[in-house]
C-alpha cells in the first residue's frame, strides 16, 4: 500500500520486479499470442495508485487510498480482436490470457519469434519534480479547508461547500508483437469545488475546478484554486436570480474555454476511427468535403505539456500527436487507434486509449479544440441583436450516427441589443454536428483551453480529456428552455 | 493470501486494523469473472474475458474514518493496507455522525434471493456468439432499409461479495447478470438512424430471445427515419417505459439521504406532502427474487426491504444509509451501497413506479396533439431545483395517432411540476432494469424546436 512508485520509476523494471517475470517470458507470451493468423498482439501492464480527499460541511470527512494493478492481453486478426484481462499477474495467467485472446484468430500458423526492445516515449510532457502523491497529507487537507473558508467568506449566501481532491499515478508498460516495449508514468491531479447558495428559500449550485498532469503546487500558484472557488460561488449566486431560459431557435454565442465541449460532442466523437470504419458516423466518407464553415479549424493535440488530456504515448504505445480534424471547414482526418487505422489504410494517430487494463483500447480524443479566428470577442457579442451567450457548460452527449448532440449550460445570459444582460438558467442546446458547424459565422481571437476537469465516456470507458474554444457565434441553434 | 477464502481475508484485515488501533472497521471484498462477445455483420468482432478481485477496508479512529483499497492480496500488502487505513483515519476530521450501524440493526440471516445462475460460468464464447449472430441477423433481415449494424453483443458476469464489520456482521453472497443487445442502423435518403434494444437479467434462461431483441431494435431504428423538428410549443408529453424510468431515476437522486443533508435535493422538506395524483406510487424493494437491483443485505450489512417512497401521490419515505439517517434524525432504510474504494452512499435497489390501469395505446389515443418521447439526451437536470431540460426524440401524436418521427428538440419543465402533472400511468411495467416504470403521460411541458 505504501508507495514504492513515486520519484523516478522505470516502468519495465518496475513490472518485471513486481510480477517476477523477465524479458524472455514476455517474448514467449507475445510470441505464443500471435501464433495463429493474428496481425498483432499486445500486452498492457498497469499499476495505478490513487488517493482522494473530500470536504463538506466545513470538514474533511473522507480520505481514501487505492491501488489497482493488472494486465490485459489482446490479439488482433483482421477486424476481430480477443482480449483477456487479469489482476492476478503471473507467467501462467499471462499464458492463459494469451490463449484466450488468440482463440479469436483462425487456426493455423506456429509460434512466432518476437524479440523485444525498449523504446523511450517520443515526448516528455509531464516529468514532475515533486510528485503530488508524495506531498504531505496535511497540506492536502489544509488546501480543502482553505477552499471552504474562502467560499464562505466570498458571500454569506454560500451555505455549503463541497470540495474534492483526487490524485493518481499510473505506471504503464506496453509490449507488442513488433517487439516494441514502451512505458510511461502518468500523474494526474483534479480539484473540484461545488458551492450551494441559498436566499429566500431558493437554492442553487455552482461548480468549478481544475488540474492536469501537474505538481500539487499548480493548484495554489497564481491563486488558481481561489479563482475556481469564486467561479463556483458566483455561478451559484448568479443562478439564484436567473430567469428561465427561452425556448426556440436563436443565435448563440459560446464563450472561450470549456464550451469547447461543443466540439467534443458535435465533431470529435463522430471523427473517431471505429465509427468511420464501420460507416456508422454522420461524418463517414466525408474526408476532403466541407463539414463546417471556413472559419473553423479543429485539432486534437495530445502533446500539450501538463494538460489533463495529454499523453506521452497512447495506450497502444503510439506517440501522441497533433491531428488536424477540420481545416478551414474541410474534413481532413480521423482519430485512429492501430486496428482501425490498419483496416482503413491510414496511420495510427496516437489516439488508442483504454480506461484500464480491464478494458480494450479504442479511438479516443485527447485535447480537442478550435483554433483562434480574427474577431474581437466583444465584436462577436455586439453583432447579435437578440440571442443567448453561454459561458459555461455541464456535460454533453452525442448520437454519432444521426449527428444530433446536446449539452447543458450552467452559466448563460440573454444577449439583448448586442449586450450581455440577464442570467438565465436551465438552457439546453441541441443541434446536428455538421449543420451546427456550418452555421458558425464568427470566430474570436481568444482561444482558451479548459481548466483540466473533463472526463469523456464512451462504451462504458472513462478517460481524462481536454477541450478548448475561442468565442464563436452560431447562427441558429435550438435552445431548450421553458419560456416558449 | 491468494489461496484463502474471502471470509478469511476479511477477518484477517479486521484483526489487523484493530491491532493498529482502529476503534471500528469494516471490510468489503469483491471478486468477479466476466465474458463479453460481439458480432458485427455476421462475423465475430470481439471476445473479452476478465477476472478481478478487489478489497476495501474502512477504519475508524473514534469518529474519524478513512478507506484504503487494493487489488494486491499478498499478506504483506494487506498488513500495510490496515496500517495505512488507520493512519489515514487519524488525519481526517471527527464527524459525530460517523460509525458503523448498531449491532441490533444488522441482518441476522442472508436470504437466498435467487440472484446467481451457475450456468453463466459454464457458458462458452461460441454459444454466446451464436446468440449475438441471431440477434443481429433478426435486425438485418427485418427490412431492406436496415443497411448497417454496430452488431450484436452479449455480456455476462458472476460476482461474489463478502462483507464483514467489527459490529459482528459477516455475510457473503453470489450474484450473476447477463445481457444481450443489438444495434442496427437504418438508412433512408442518405441519412442514418441508429437504435438499440436489449434484455438484461440475472439468469440466462430469463433473457428475451435473440430474434425478438433484434427485431425490436430494427423496429426502433426504422421508426426514426425521416424525423424532423416541430415548432416550439407547450403540449402533453408521453414517456415510453424506459424514458419514464429515467424520471424515476431523478426522483431516486432527490429522495437520497446524501442529497438531502447536503441541501442538494428539490424534495427537501416535502415529506408527507402530496406531490402527485393518486395514480402515482413509487416503491423501492431490495428483496425481490431474481431482480437486477436486489441484494440480501446492504453495503453496511443491514437487511434490504420494501420502502414505499411515494404512496398514492404522497411522499412517504426518503432512502437512507446509516450516516445520512443519523444526520437527519432518521433510521437507515437498508439502502447503503458500498464500493471497495469509497465509503457507503445511498442507492436505490429496485425502484419502480407501480403499474396503472391504462394501456399505453389508450394513453396515446387520449391525446389530440402532443409528443411521444422515446429517447432523451444530455444532462440538463438540476437536482437542487428540479429544473429539467433535455434533448429528446420520438414521435408526434395527432388526434390520438402516432404520425411522424421527431428529433432535434428539447423538452423542459420542472420535476416538481412534472410529478404534479402526471395524468396517466400505463399498465405496461416490465422489471427489465433496476429502476423502471410503465408508460407515463405528463399533461404539459415546453417542447423547443424550430
């Protein structure tokens, strides 16, 4: 339970020691796994050490520490794959996992020789001086207590504060049938703050937070955590006096940063390789075609240092990269893992991700955002006679086949005569991916990435991601309030 | 301690925690095996098998507590786990309401609720694959407009849970679950629609037939073709059973003791009030044989039971675990849910809206102009205020008939008003999930569209 793992860890050595295996056993296991007519096989070792602390009603009530570990073996043959996962890692269980996984490949062939060689990841995006797991427990508890005090001091109408701090370190090692052995040590920190405000019997909540693959001190530098406290508290307070959202079709302006979740839902998922190979995405077969207004250039970039969505390599060992998805409105690329890239005759883009050793990899986003345009953000707002300004969102969801997506504003205002006026509550926006993007008529010069709290769910697997957006204007979206 | 039983491991940890100075402690150990297979366009696409074990120890140092959990079952690691748990408990704040339930409250017997199907362990990937193939084929063959498929998928797992606490409770049980689904894609005039259907049960023999699952999935995808927006209006809205179940899910969140003591529920302070017409009764029942949400004891070793939440329109009970019950001066309702890595929280078991007497067809026929909702999207529900606004699709009802498919709209209201405005409850309750409901008619909601 104590952490043998922080400081400098060499993943290969770590796993070989921990599970008492050697390079020869790895070579044999992988060789045996591709013995039939398999295209490739990989073995994924994972050791995840995490802790979390939560505060409510003015005290830190919870402190949890968790260790999970295990290995996943996968064999791919054509468009089929077999997977076996175990948390009881021995030579024997790996061998059984290999047999189970390869049962999917057709009979025939004989064991292949694989000789493994260690490769260093191409990037070094989050080497930390002090690992956040090693910071004194008292400092972590102290931080949560300070957040509580700050929120209550901010306004006497703040009646409850919930704050939680989650820290993890994941050590992974990927060994594949090309002989590549690549490891990574992935830190992750996330702080979240929820405030409840109450006035005249009306209650509202507001939530904010941030983090990344960063040191603990990141949370307090530049008073970051205090700015999240203010954001959460102000959101709750503002919602106390918010009016019901309008209902119907109108011009919508999205603010910079987290509203980039629109891209995540409206285009990101629809451009994942698996859906496009199976031709079940609203974007299937549209490479080279116009899918958005020419003001839009959208990229997925897993190489931004210290970001929540960044990785030195994906969970298949492919170095992450910067993939242009949409360039000036034209569809340019998909997000690929190895299997889907091979079947589509494309290159893997470093987007093969899995929640844990107990899940199979699939194409996923990293940090997805739209590049800045040329408009001043004030001009974007000023250009709208009547509409909605959405500054912050909760979660979103998409049906990738029909392209319909929806997301809910947690902070939104009416725009009246080119000015942001009254706060509104309960605004849900719904649209159709390609259609909404073609209605983007202005793009601000103020691209911002989110604060580092996003988690994306697909097929029951959650992975950390980032989003970003400059201020944009969308001419005509359906706003789902109650005021018809 | 790999060779030892879950009970032995639990008792070793309780002893170790006590030795390190814990005043109270509890341990949960879970282990499970799972199989999932997928078939797409008639070919096997994936076969996945896994096994996993995990345990969690909660230690109390007086009124402070902490949890450590691990997948490493070696004796050394368990000993360290106990030591760390107690050390961590000492640094958290004292909370006067914390602690294990009183020994008088814990279950004295572990009833057999028929939750385990031994045939799931024997099932081969080949047989499961065949079911997937049949389900998908039934969808693909049902209509030429079904042009593509995300496949048929089967998943099953068996689980064993052991829970022991220093208040004297120790119990174990086994359970299983299985599901079969199909996801066809329908195409018309260049636009695609995808839909699904599934069956999920404790026992293999209780699953719906693969062919019926495939046919139902295809019918659902086909009926979405050619959908359009409707103009913004305030109209009656009919929720199909699965969508009505999502409303029951929002009620579940709001009657949970955890949300109530945090001030995060729109049903706070409403106990004893009439919230809905007499046709509305919602029950939580944790002891139903074979049901997906059943368990013989809850996450704190208390017996599960039947709790009326709303009876004939009146809010009768909230759902509690021990902690939230103590905070609010009440008693646990046996609704503690415990995962290995976190302290107990409140969760419904089998929560359902009782069936009414009106057939779903009669409900549709009673509407001159309105919306029939078959899908909801997004997270636009505010648990604190009950404000509700979600993306929706379904069908337009005109003069009592379903006319054309509708999509890219939202429906909005407030859950308190929606409860009050329930006008009819269907007779078609099917306990196909742990939270379920029959068809429900709400007199009016705002539909936003073109």
